[in-house]
C-alpha cells in the first residue's frame, strides 16, 4: 500500500509540473472580460504612496497619460514582453528587478512604471494560466478517474495473491510433506526386495554357468543351447553388476561361436545344397528357437550370392587391364564389354543364376516334405512351418526379381543394338529360356524382363528398319523401272518360307478369326511374349509340376548348356506344333514348297504380277519383318507399323520422281488420306534417312522429258502398278498380322487395308503429269478465246478447237497402243486422267468468255458433246462424272436468278470450280442485271477471303500462265 501511495504522489507531482509547463507556452488566449480599457486603468492607477508625488508633478501628468494611452497592448504582446528569466526556476527575480531599477539611480517614476508593468504581466499571466486550467480540466478529471480504477484493480490483485500464497503454504504444510514421507518409505521397501531378488538370481547364474560348461564339454549342443538361451534372458536383467557382466561376456562368446558355426554351414547351402547337412542345421536352429531367424539369414545369403557372383562373372569378361582401373559399377562394367563377349557373358550369368535357383528350389522341396513343428501344429493348429513356407514363397519372387534386375541392367547397359541379326536372335533365345525358368520357379511372367527386352528390341529394330529403308533407297537410285518376269506370289520369296503354312491357315478370314479369338496366345493376355511360348514337353510348367527344367537339370547342369542360337530357338518354337494357335510349323523341302504354291494358291499364281526390283526388295524386307514379328511379339505393333512405312515410302518415292512435273496445278487431285500418308513419310521417316533426297535428275531430264515415250509413261506405269501389286500381296498377310497383333492395335492395320484406292489416288497426279503435256493447253485456250459466243442463232457446226482437241486425243491413243506392247496398260486410270485434264480445260475456256448468248451456250454444248462422244469412242469408256462437271457449268446459264444464287452457294461448299471461274460466270450471266451481279460478286468475295489455301506435298514447277494453272 505504501508503494502505491508513493507512486500516486509521484504521479501528482509530475502532473503539476506539466500544468506549470503549460502555463509557459505562448498561446493566444481570449481576454475573458479583461478589456484594454481595464488594463489601461490598472496600469495608470497610482498607488497611495504616489498621490502626493503625482500632485507635485501635475505638469507632467498630461504627457504620461498620453504615453500610457499609446502603450496599450494585447495580452499576447504582454506575454511576449515577459523576460525569459521569469521562466527560470533558479533565477532570483527580486534581485534582478532591483538591479534593473536602481542601475541608473533611484527614479521613482521608473519604479512606478515597472511596478505597473509587472502587475499587468501578472494579471495577464494569471488569466492565461486560468484559461489553460479550464481547457485541461476535463482531461484531468478523466485521467484521475483512470488512475483511481487502476489503483483499485492493483489492490484487488494484491489481495488475491496474498490469499493464494496463504493457501499454498497451508497445503505444503499439511499434505505434501506427509505424502512424500509415505512414498519414501514404500520405495525403500521395494528397493530392498529387488536387491534380495537380484542376489538370488546372481547366485543361480553362477551355478548355471558351471552347468553350461559341463554340457559343452559333453558336446550336448541341444541342451547347451536351451540352457544358454535361458541364461541370456536372465543376465540381461542384471547387467548393472560387475560379476554378471563377466558372466554375460562368457555366454556371449559361446553363443557367437555356435552361431558362427551354424551360419557358415548354412551359407554353404546356397551354392552347394546337401540334404543331410541342411537337416542337421534345421534341428539345431529348432532347439535354439531360431528357425525363423535362420530362414531370414538364408534369404539374405541367397540375395548376397546373387549380387556377389554376378559382379565376379561380369568382371571376368571385362578387359584385362580393368583391374588396374578404379573399381567400376556393375552397369559401367557391362557398358565396357566388347560385342563379341556379350553373349558368352550372358550365358555365364544365366548358368550362375540357375545354380542359385536350383539350390533354392531344393530348399522349398525339403520344407514341403518335412515339418519342423508338426506336433505344435496338431495341438495349436498354428505352426512356424506355415511362416517358413510363406517366407519361402515370398523369397522366390524376391530372389527372382533381384536376378531380373541384374539381367535387365545387363541388357540395358550392353550395346545389344549393335549386334547382328543372328546374334540378336540368340540373345532372344537366352532370354526366352530364362523367362521360362522364372515361370517354373515362381510362376511370374517376368514383365520387367519383357519390358527391358522390348526396349532393346525396339532400338535394334529401329536401327534395322533405317538400314532397310536405306537399302530401298539404293535400289531406287539404281532402278531401271522395267517390269520383272515370272513373279506371281510372295511365297516365291525365301523370306516368306517359314510362314507359308501359316498363311495357308489364315487365308480364310473365318478360320483366322476363330484361331485369333479362341486359341491365340496373344488374345489370352500373352501379348508380351518375346517369342511363342511353348514348353519343350508340350504343356505348361510350374514348380510343383511333373516336368520342367528343375526336374531335368540340377545345379551341376543347366538349361543354358550347349548351343543357344536360332536353331535352338526354332526348337522351342516348333515344340508347340500340336497347338493350333501357335502358327508355327516345320519346314518342308523345295518340292513340297512348289506343290504348295501349285495347289493352295493356284488362283493367285495364275496371273503374273507387275513388279520392279525396288518393289520386290520391299516385299523381301516385309518378309524379314514378318519373321521378326514372329519372334518378337512384344513389339509386333511397331514392326507392322514399319511394314506400312515401307509401303508408304515406296509410294512417296514414286510421287517424288513421277508426280511433280505436271504443267498444271494438281492440288485438287490429292485426297485427304493420300496427303496424310505422304506427310507422315516426310515427318516420320525422311528425317532419319541420311541418303535422302536421291538424285533423279538424269531420269527426269531424259525419260520423263521425252515426248516420244509420252514423257516416261511406261516407267510411270511400272512404278504405280508395282506399288499396286505390293499392296495386293500385302493383303494376303492381313489375317496373319491380325493374329500377331493385340486387339487394341488391329484397327490401325484394318484402316490401312481399307484404303484400297491408295495407289489409284497416287496414280492421278502421276498420270496427269503426262496427260497435261499431251494436249497443247495454251493453243486450245487461245482458239476458244477467238470463238464468237454471243451469236444470235443456233449453229449446227462445232468449233474448230474441238477438232484440234480430238486430234490430240487420237494421237494419244496411238501412243498408248505402242506402249501397251511394252507394259500392261492401266487404261482406265490413264484415260480417266486424260478426261480430267480435257474437261477442266474446257471449263477454263468457257469461264473466260465475257459475253455469251443462248446460241453461244448451245455451241458450247455442241462442242462438248462432240468431244465427249469422240473420247468415249476412242477410249471405250464412259465418264459420267467428268461429263456432269462440264454440263452443270454450261447449263448454269439457264438457271433462274434464285436457282443460280442457290447453285453458287452450293459451289462454295463443294469447291468443284475455282473462284475465278465462278466470278467470270457471274459477270457473263448477270451482264444486264447490275444489282444481282454485285450481290453474287460480294458473295464470291466472301468465299475468296474465307478460303484458306490448302498445301499439298506437290510443288509444281510450272512456267505456264495463270490460266493454265487454273485448268485443274
């Protein structure tokens, strides 16, 4: 309380000081009733003791009054006139004023003036202080109220603390001391009991150590292990005593010695399994109650053996000076292996893995035949044997996965893509055997191994595919484009010999569908097979089966002994010949092959096919791809896709050589699917070919520019028809390829096969390069421009340009007759190309007409009818599509305005006629109707601005005028 009062006094003192300081501030304060008159009166009033003096000096009174009147000042000026020493607390004001008044002697008037001035200053200052006090009164009251409340709360808090301290003092005195005394007494009793128990246990341990030494001396290990384990469990509770620590050290050394001996023998079982030794080990571990720990240790030994042996084997095949280099990782050592050492190293690795797997297999068999805890299983129903069997079952997968990891690292690190085809097939056979071992060992399909081999197969096949394409480029560079004799079917090629029986079985779509859906290994979730998986004994295999590698071989021999080459792989493949879905058959002699070709494919071989050397080589490449597809099911979609790329590449090469020298624009000749395939070749294949583009300038400048041979038409026919023959023969493989492909990938092949007009669409720009040169386009257009189309009468004589056009057609027919003696002539495609060029030429000439009457339209129809009748007569074909193309353009003159506008709107979508042709037609028809003409022209302007030019692979080298480029 005294402290709070002292603080309160200190606060009051500080507050008064603050008020004092506020009085010294220079502020403008209202007069508060004190007028200047009052101040003047007070200032001029003379005190009583000065009355006589004032009467004596009446002469000077008027001057003083006038001076006082002039000396009236405001409060602020008076406050500012107060000297600073009056605000200093340490100054002696009385002495200061006396010195100031008496400094010049005693002057009563000066003294009176000074007194009057001081009084005025006092009143003004008092008024100012009073004003400040009044202004701060409310703030002071509120501050005092807050101080009182704070003081009240402090008193309440002090009272609460004092009360709590008194309660705590009471509790400490009456409760805590008594309870602690009780707890301390109880603790002492418990400690004494523990000490007594410890002494009894130590005494027993001393006698147990003597018994253990006696049992060890008698070589009674079972009893010694039991006693040792019992002692160890007891010793762990008394390790704080020195006498027990020495005893524990002896027991620990004895246990370590026994465990070391057991672990040494157990480790020998990994690479050299002995049934008798293993039985004694299990009995000892059973007595030590460490059967489960021993099983864990056994698995660790197997895993350690996998990692240690694989490094030793791989380093044995590394370079001789590899030991001098810093120790490399397993992957780095695999990368440094020479190509000729890859296969021997892989075989050695597989033999080592087989030794480990065979040993583990015998461990599994032993535990299946012998029960370590049979009695416990009968009584309790649960036994560690069940755990051991589950551990062994899980260990199978783990050990196999470790082996797979090592093999996969070897396959991924080794340069398998640099191997030759036969060597790569040998690696496939080794991996296939290893995969079948994994199926028998743990029932796993080894998907990781399949994925690793799939990656290697894809890289190998990618390189091999580019080599085949470059080989085709070599054939293209040396191709003479002449047909070959005596080729009727792909089965004549040796590359298709191994699949001729399969093609016979899959020739029927129904049979292929049944085989594909019912018996195909691919359709039964076996798409990832590297090769056709069939056991050498004709059935499935498992670790408990009555046949398989683990029953035919032991750890001393392995399935990887002997030759592992393509012949062995064929043995694995052909072992499943009884399976209808395998699609693999043994090879027959050449006589049987000839008999097959003469009987099964009699219909196909009756007609000779037109092929050239390049097309024949493409078929041979497809045959080799088909063999790879048979051996590498996992990448069969990629292989089939590359087959299609070979066909498309041939078509692209034909297009590049024979389809880019037309005199007219050929953009409209390309269908979307044709453009898509040609662009796919450019983007996916050409970027990987180093020898592309080839130099065909000699062929283009000589044969393709020679009008005597119709600009190389025989060579163009051979190129196009050879591609058509390839596609026809490829259709024979469709059902078998569907069998090899997974169901999700089959639509790609089906879509490719469905586009049967591929070569027909490609032939259009190729043959147009010839037909656009046969007709003198510029001359025909010039003659059509000279014709008078605005005649008033209907004539019965066709125009002269029609005769010129007919003569060109007649000359073309005569040249075709000569060419047909050299090569089979595809008359329909060639004449269709001619009709296409001629009809588009006529439409272009008709669209250039500025004025045309009804008689002119009749003359157009007469000229066109004369030409078409001659063309159909000389070609012996009908052209309804081309006839309708010209007829509609001519008859549009007779449309009503509404029909004509509707027809123009339709042409915006159909794009049959060019914008220039339609614009010229509008100007010709609506020559007298300006409003309709402007409306239709605005419609056409919208068409031209909205239409984006379509790019095609064709880049025309045409030097003709724009009128020729608009013919097509």
